C-alpha cells in the first residue's frame, strides 16, 4: 500500500511541470535563505500568490521547495559573512565562519550541502513512515483532542520563539482574537467588523503574514540597514576530505534524528533543532574545546538538523492539519486557499498531494545537492547585490502578491498596517510567528472548543475526562510552566549571587 | 526596558480591554453551547491579565549595574525612524491613490519615492530598480496570472 502510494507520488512529482516548479522552489528558497532578513516564512508568504493558477499539488511542491531550500541557503551567509540568513542557521555561524577564516569556506558549504541532503532524504523516509499512522490515529480524535493539540502548538510556539514567553503568549492571544473577526460561523453574528464589509469574511492570513514577516522586516532593514561585507573566501574544495567525512558522519546521523523529532513537535522548529544538535555534538565530541574554532562537525550537525526539522514539521501539518511554526502556518493557509483541508482525511481523500509532496522532496533534495555543490559561488554572489536594491523589489512583489489574493486594495491596507505593527514588534522583541499561527488556528480552535462544550452540555471537564486530550493538555501546561520555573530559579540564583 | 514594557503592557491591556468591551455586546452563550461572544470574552480577559503582567513583571527585576532602564526607545535614532515613517506615509498615499491612478502606477510612484527620497539611491539605480520591479510584477501578476488590477488614466 505504502509502496503503491509512493509510486503514485513519483508519477506526480516526476511530471515535467512539477519537476520545474520543484526546481524553481528550491532555487528561490536557497536565494531567500541566503538573504539575511528574509526568512522562509516571509519567502513562502510573498511567493504564495505567484502559485495561484497552479494545481494544488504543484503549488505545495514549490512552496515546500522554498521552505527546505531556505534552510540550506541560510548557511551561505552564516559561513561567508558570519550572519545567519535565517534563525535556524545561527549555530552554523559558530564554526562555519571560523572555517571560512581558515580558508575552508568551500569545505564548510560542501559539508553543509551533503549533510542537508542526507538529513533531508532520511527525514523524508521518516515523514513517509510517521505521517500515515499518525493520521490513522488522528481519525479517532474528536473536537476535544483537536482543541488540546492546537493549544499545545500555540503554547510551545509562544514559549519557544525566544525572548519573553509572556510576549509570545500575548501575541498568540492577539492572533486568536484576530481570528474571531468576521461573521461567527455557527450563529452568523458579525464580530469586530465595525460595519466594514471587507471584514465580514474575517482577516485573510496572507496580508497579515506578508505584513508581519516581509513588510515589517523591510521597514526594520530601512531602520537598521543590513551591511553585507563578504569576506574574500575561497570556495574551492567543496567536496569533503576523508577526514571531514570521518568527523561528520556521526554528527549528520545524530543531527538528522534530533532535527526530525524536534521538527515534529508543535512549536519547536528548526532553530531549536539546530541548537540541540550542536549542543549534543559538543557533548559527545572527544574535542569539545575545539567547537567554535572551526570544526567541520560543528557545521554538519546543525545543518543536518535544520533540514530534517523542516521535513519533520510537515508531519503534524499533513497528518493532523496543525502547523507547528510560522512557515507551516503559511503553508496551511496556502492549502486552504486551494480548497484542501490538511489533516488525517487528506491522506485518503487527496493522496496525490501528500505522496506527490513526499516524492518531490526526494527529488528536491537531489536538486539541492546538485545545485549547491557546483553553484555555491553563484549563490554567494547574491550577497554582492546591494541590499538597498532588494528592498524595493521585495516590497513590490509583496504589495502585488497581497493584492492578488482577493484582488482587493483593502488587503494591501491590512498588510501595510501589519507591516507597521511588525516593525514595532521587531524593535521591542515581540515575536510575529505566534500571532500568525494563532490567526490560522484561531477559527479551527474556536470551532473545536465550541463543539467540545456542546458535546458536554457546557462542562469544561470534557477536556480532562478524555485521556488523550488530558495528556496533551498536561504537555501544554508543562510548555508554559517549565520556562516560568526555570526563569524563577535563575532569578533566585542571580539574586543569591548578587547578595553574596 | 522596564519603561518600555510598562508602556507596551498598558497599551496591550487597553487594546484587549477595548476588545472585551466590544465582545460584551456579542451573545455569550446559547442554552447548551457557547455563543459568538464566548471566545472573544475569554481571550480578551486573559489578554488583559497577561498584558498587565508584562507591564509589572520587570518591576520585580533586580536592577543591574547599568542601563536597566535603557529602553529601545531611548536608543531609537530619530533620523532612522523618520525613514520608516516616510515609507509608511508613502505606502498610505499609494493606497489612497491606487483606485484612481491605477495600482501599477501607484506602486511605481511609491517605489520611486522609496528608492530616491527615502533610501537616497542614485537616480539611475532608483529608477532602474523601481521600473524593473513594476515591470516584473506587471508581467507576472497582470499578464501571466490575469490578476485584474485597478487601472488609471494611463490604462494600467
């Protein structure tokens, strides 16, 4: 059955159109990842309107290509200019840049490409194995379990996005409230529409996502311009030496496993995966003191982990219909725009989308390897394009893209408002991802909550009386409490030190 | 950071408070199920509580040796913030004129304003980047994807 489905997937993914768009996706993803300030969330959101008119499977193949392509692209800036292209590449800067200073930039980029390829391919196998049984299990879930799962996704994302957990929580609440805008789906009463007919159908997620992720980031770059000064690194010797292989084989294997499983957890994502993979590698290494001075396994581990995590993140998206990160939230929005509802039933009602995506990811990872080994210097040349020139280009594409969702100037206005908000949030450390994820999940979460309470005639005990939802809610509670407890303990320790 | 958090926390609390005020007019529940007002009321109420926590939480911090009161707003450079404000003003004007001038022309004018006046790129680079971008998006969205955009007196 699985093999038949995979064959179906390959027959879809190997069609000339899908091959072309998988290539365009990974190519654009690599370029986007290489540009500091434009992360995969913004890239997917800005380029989503360009997929209108495509078959849904083609569109999702291209968007996924952008997502995992960006994971590799971020390595280029990390290695060459000590500036991560996106947050998941932060750990790569530690040893990648040091390797570049030693004249081994080519080896760092080559090992990152090979590690990403191995991790990407292995994690697609894991995706193929993990998603269908999870979807089978999820078919038995009712509204309380779905409600609990979405709460878990939001709480973990809010507490793990970095900075203050309180700020993440407030952003998630703001997103949930924004998700209630429009006509109530059950009773038909308008909420927060202020008499504006454009708001009756609710806020589209795309203008909000483009505003927060792209326009907000561009405004921040106008405020604090990105200075890119590539070092004069040698990009020869991209193929790893035998010693590099020996040093990195274990790191790639461990990075793949850590990355995939962390990626699967709602809210955790590629950044935490790469951090954990690096920390694990340092712990198991025979020369931990050398980490940070330019060791090849310091590049291989986080790069393998962030690529595996981007595939792992597709498991909850595809099997449960619940995104675990800002980027997968945008992808969920994309699927709904195409009339598809990701979740357990999608694997049976639209197997071509899931299996076509799985097969395209095998092919996409091969494309990335072929692209990245010989073309690393070409992608590095993106850094030579002055950043100020990229600002009007990205702004123009973002504005037209937002307009084209519903051919509405109102949506452009929404994107501008959220762009301004995104800029302020960026300055004051409020993470945008929980807001976007909550906006996408909001209507589903409210529906699940109301259906659950309807089932229990208004009694909230339904969430704790059903074992699966109770267990999931305990995890959600832990996701909130653990950082608070660790924060309190740290404050006590600091206070004790100050008093000593 | 304390002052900034205090102001931000109070602003968020006020925003959630306004949402709660508006939500009070929604039907809270029916006989056996929550109504349209249920989620907004609870979300706003929790939002107010968390926002107030943001406002007061740093007050419990032990002050560090220097700069605990240094806020991002203290560090904000007025000239640079003016660049952002000018861009937002330009975007707003673009929005207002898009319907009668046409979206393509309005975006072109905005990009020229952005590149030449805000970013102060050289004339050739600014004009080139603006026209090149608009030409690209026009070809992709209007010609290739058949997106109907509001057209102006020039026909696009």
